[in-house]
């Protein structure tokens, strides 16, 4: 592969974690009030994708599945340096759990002839972390999750990753194509240069694909989703004394009390 | 493959029964969350009058005492898939073997530890079998013959109930420390069965080049936890001193773990461990929702932070607004004297 790798990076639009509130009467989440932002772990995914492109050559295509307004997260990715972007948007996607979500992204990755697909560790809204392994499973591709660092080996058509495992680490070599989920916080995402940022927000237009464009119109949405959200409640805060003490002696009293 | 081909054919729900628990082991060491899941699984199997089945994969695991221990921890049956392809762990052979067993034996529910291993391969079972996969369940109960899985979302601000009406198995990952592990009971009886191995080295997509794993600390059962945050700026020695003095374990926030100041196995929170100690002392921790989620069930929480507005104080019983560097040495001094005095009088 002389002309580098086709790199795809999946980014998701989520409500700003600090601004989500829940209506105490209805128990319904006020996602609409919160500003929509790019999922913070996805910055690490975009950065990793760009770093691999810088070493191996090729292109980085950012992909998101969401409403038309989700093109904002594609602008973020393009601002950081992604070459192209695809917006998967269709009413048919509504109500999808991780099974059809990862199917749609898997088909898009196939359509883009991806060698490597990057994703974040998990999202800050529904946080399943199941989408990247789901993409790999739908396509029967290799996967590398909780990745701390990467060594591309284009001459072998392989990608080697350092993975975080309980009690240590491992280095795993995967055959291409491969899906990589970066561990959150493991690299320093670059900031968008001013010119690139202006380009991303003004001239740049993502490609738009419907469910039919990737051949999944009958395989997405609520109807094919095995899981359903049956209800949502505000997590009740645990009642605490919330007593402030003046001195260390008093603090010691409370500790000895418990012992 | 063609997982999508039968996308809208729901499973024959009636044909599925039994509670399965995945036994996570690496080179013969079993991850503690396994025993927690067997404890919960036993409860569910008794309620449904079904079998609790433990699934062990690895190389030469048949000769270890893992199958027997699974029985002592509640399993009625243990399925063993023994092959060099399963050691060390890789997602593709684990997923493929588990998928095969699920398709042939049709469990109603399968519980998998929410570790980096379990969260890695669970999707490779759920996708091809079109099973429902719930992430990070913290409460699990049966209502009208149907499993209801509750899980935190939005960093822990909300608790969502996930159901899986038309697909089987109902799968879920569960983070370590969420359920209680029962003590083993050697008088329990059960059957161990070797299963057909359906994967071979030729079909694997990955190769483990190197694996470096040391002792893994287990903080989930600690009665006393002394946890440190970014406010310590890496000065973690006083945490260890305080934990040693009180006979407790040291824990940390995710940021501290990322800095490498404290090992990852000691991370508390949404993406780490859940702890339920009698006493949780939070030092230089802001109290982000993702952290609080992992320590909210502590009996008594004490917070030391130099910012009176830090959210950790809303989640604490007793708090002191001060620099940790002033508080900890004095606190250790006072506690040492008091504990010595107690020992003398005792
Ligand atoms: C409260 C709640 C709980 C839920 N619980 C479950 C559950 O337990 N099981 C289940 O199957 N579904 C669940 N869902 C549905 C699930 O949230 C959606 O399918 C969601 O679109 C994808 O899951 P995630 O946000 O957890 O992604 P994760 O798997 O956490 O995301 C990991 C990475 O995948 C990529 N990615 C994820 N989504 C997209 C996207 N739309 N576009 C581009 N890239 C993406 C990103 O790189 C991201 O960093 C739940 C939904 C809600 C509202
Ligand atoms: C998807 C996702 C998953 C996450 N999972 C987890 C998780 O499992 N666990 C977790 O912990 N976090 C998790 N986080 C990160 C979390 O959001 C917070 O960023 C993190 O908990 C903050 O760590 P901290 O309290 O150590 O640091 P900070 O928020 O920086 O707080 C440091 C505190 O120390 C205080 N301080 C400073 N100097 C002193 C001093 N001299 N004396 C006393 N106090 C001092 C400050 O006032 C401040 O309150 C997750 C985030 C995401 C996005």
C-alpha cells in the first residue's frame, strides 16, 4: 500500500455533560437545553487518526450518525485536520441502540474502503463503549480497544497497539482492516488552526448519506434494536451530613468514631 | 457472517433458558468480578428455577481449580473451552467461541464483567446473535418474567432502565464492585463439561506480541479507602501513610491514574471500580459526577479540599476547607496517638 491508509474516525454529538438537567416532575431529560458538543473522548480518536495519517499517509474521513445539526462535530474534526467527512442522517436511524448504530457505521466504513476505523472509549451521554467493538463485529474485522499508543506497520498491513489491561499492558498486532477505540485522555488533541477552522465552518460541506445509500434502510431504528430504554429516573443524591469542621482534631474525631 | 441478514427476526424467547456467567481468567488468575456475578447469577437462577452456568475459557484451565471454585461459588454447571487460542485473551477467538455456545445452547441471560476484557469482546457475541447488550448494569431484577437492567447514563446523573423484550440472550456487562461475592462453599455440587472448540489459530485476526501484568490490587472489598485527586499534584505518599495507619486501601481519580501516580486498578468511578467502604476519605478530589458514582455507597465520606465550592463537599458527611499538605501530616499524627492510646486501653 503505497498511497497510505484510508482512515475513518467516528465522532458523536452529545449534550454538553455539564449542562444536562432532568425535569424533576416528568423525569425527562432536558437534552435540548444543553449545548451540543463533540463527545470529549472523540478528540483523542481524531488526534490518533491524524497521527497515524501523518506517519503512514492517506486520508482521514470523519463520520457521524445523527440529526442534520450533527454536522457541527464534523466541522470540529475537519478543523482539527480531517480531510473529508460523512454525515449519516435519516429518520430511519431514530431509536437505534448500539446494534444498528454500529451496523450503520460498519457499512459506512466498508463504503469508504477503510483500513483503520477510530472511535472514542465511550460517550459522555450513554457511555456504553459498545459501538467500536460492534463495528468490528458487524464487519468481522479485528479490533483494538483501550488503546494507549499505536505503531503502524504499513509494510505488513498491520497495526500494533499498546492496550491498557487490568494490572498492566499488552501489545497486540492486528491485521487490517481494524477498529481502534482510543483510551480517553491518552494523547494531546491538537487545536484547530485558525484558517482550517474558518474553512471547516464556512466552505466545507460534508457528504450526506441516507440509510438507503449504505443499504441499511431495513436494518436500523427502534424495530431492530434488541434493547429499549424502558424508563429514566434522576439519580437520587445520597443524603449526607455535609458538615464542615474547623480543625483537624475534629476531623480526627469523626474518623475515630467510624473506626 | 451477514449479521444484518435476519435483522428483524426476533428470537424465539421461550426457547432460551438458564443464567450464564463468564469466568474471566488470565493465566489462571480469576478476575474478582466473576465471583460477584456468580453471586448475583445464583439469586436470579433461583428466582427463575433455572441453572446457573459458568463459562471458562483458557489454556489448560481444566486442570486448574477454577471449575471447582465456580461450583463452590454457586454454579450448577461449568462449561470449559480449553485451547491455546484462548491464552492470552483476544477478542476475536473469545467472541467467536462464546457466540457458538450461545447459538447452540440458548441461554436466557449472560453476565460478563465490565472490565477491559469483558467490554472488549461482549459485542462480538451480541452482534452476530442479535442479542441485547446492556452496558454497566448496576441493578438487575426480574419483573413479570422479564429482566430489568438499570444503568447510569449522563455520567451518573440519570438511571436508565433497559429492557430486552424480543431478543435473546439478554446480555450485560457489570463493573467490578457492584455486586457482592459470596464466600465459596466447598459442599456445593455441580458438573463440569468440556465443550467443542470452534476456533483455530488460522482464523484469528490478532496476535499478542507482549503482555506485562503485575499484581492487581483489589480495592472493592476495602472497609476504609483513602482516595487522592489532582489536588495532590503527585504527592501521594501521605495517602499511603494514612491508609496504612487505618488499615485501608489507597484509591484515586481517573486523572491521577492517567498521570501514572497511582495504578489503574485503584481507580474509582464510572470507568473504574465501585467501592462501598465504611469510610471514604477524599483528598484533593473535586467530586466530578463520574467519580462520585463509584463511591456514593460509602457509609461515611470525609472530604479535604482547599476550595469551599468543590462539589465533593455536597457528597461528604464531614469536610474541611484546607490545603491537604497542612491537614494530612497533622491528621496522621493525631490519629496515630489516638489509635495507640486505644490499643493501650484495650
Ligand atoms: C440512557 C440510555 C441508555 C442506553 N443504554 C444502552 C445499552 O445499554 N445498550 C445499547 O445497546 N444501547 C443503549 N442505548 C442506545 C445507545 O446510546 C445508542 O445506540 C448510541 O447512539 C450509541 O451508543 P453510545 O453513545 O453508548 O456509544 P459508545 O459505544 O459509548 O461510543 C464509543 C465511540 O463510538 C463512536 N460512536 C458512537 N456513536 C456514534 C455515532 N452516532 N456516530 C459516530 N460515532 C459514534 C464514537 O467514536 C464514540 O466515542 C442507550 C441510550 C440511552 C439514551
Ligand atoms: C467518559 C468519562 C469517564 C470518566 N470516568 C471517571 C472515573 O471512573 N473516575 C474518575 O475519578 N473520573 C472519571 N472521569 C473524569 C472526571 O470527569 C474528572 O475529570 C475527574 O474525576 C477529576 O479528577 P480530580 O478530582 O482528581 O481532579 P480535579 O477535578 O482537577 O480536582 C482537583 C481538586 O483538588 C483541589 N485542590 C487543589 N489543590 C489542593 C490542595 N493543595 N489541597 C486540597 N485540595 C486541593 C481542587 O480544589 C479541586 O477540587 C471520567 C470522565 C469521562 C469523560
